[in-house]
């Protein structure tokens, strides 16, 4: 049972990390075609609330926003801690 829970949580964390990565890439092209704008808008509703937690502490510097990077690092650290507790 624990192994299944760990596998599900691991897959969910990896999928969310992938969504953050895609969201960041699409943010560079959000003024592109209609499909890109729609996909970005949908991802923004899922990803932005989490990333905005880090924007409060790490504002964009020199036009670069490091908050998604920090969000990914924190997500990986917290998930690693949770996985260790479950093992």
C-alpha cells in the first residue's frame, strides 16, 4: 500500500513539475497563437497560485523571474521529505 502511495505521489509531483516547466516556456510565447494563449491560460490557473507564493519573497530581478525555479526546488525538497517519511 505504501509503495503504491509513493508511486502516485511521485507521479503527481513529477507531472506538476512538468506543468510548471511548460508554463514557463509558454510564458515566453503567450502572445502567440490562439492555442498557445489558451493552454497558457489554463496552466496559469493551476500553476500561478503556487508560484505566486514565492513571488512575494523573490520579486523579478532584471526582468528575470526566478520564482518558478524556486517553486520547483521547494516542491522537490518537500516531496523528498514526504517520501522519506512514508518509507
